[in-house]
């Protein structure tokens, strides 16, 4: 089971880096639970689709230094990675976008069931991201 889950998550992250939202959606359960660092939990594939559309409009991101960790059952996993991003369009409630770039360590926890990703919970340091896009003395 561990190898199956690692292959599933590898495909998920490959689709992410390719900008292949449909490829990502094919790997998640219809009743996906999506928890993000800031904001409310999104339930269902439709909400995840809307989130991805929003993110694609506001950010261009590529992940590197991916490390996957999976329990023996393959039901729980985590990933640690670096986000290399460009802030394309101002995201509501955040600083103005001017094409700023950022480099941000992040991590995601997963639950997997019946060959699909059931839960995605992502964490990153929002304060670090803000400093990178506005500067250490910047206000927004």
C-alpha cells in the first residue's frame, strides 16, 4: 500500500508542476476535504476545482525538493517541498501583486482511501510570504 500511495502522490505533484489541474482532479475523491493554511475547509471536488482556478489566476508555482513520507498502510502520507512562485494577480486581502517572486518551504498532509486522495491539508508560513512580496518594511 505504501508504494501505491507514493505513486499516487508523485502523479499528483507532477500534475501540479505541469499546471495540469485536470490531472490533479482525477486523483482526488469526489468528497475531498481540502484544508489550507489560511481560510476555511473546502469540501468536495467542485470546491477544490474552484480553488485551483483561483490559485492559477493569482499565482504561478512550481514545487521542488519534494520528500514524500507514507505510513505502512498507505492511508496517511505527508510531503515536504519548496514552493517557487510568482505572484501574478492580487489575491483579495493580500498585498498587491506586481509579479513578485517567492521561495517558500511548505508541507502537506494527505489521507488516501480507495486509490484516491481523500484529504489535503497544506501549511506554510504566510508571514514569510508577505515579507517576500512586500519587503521587510512594507505595509499592505
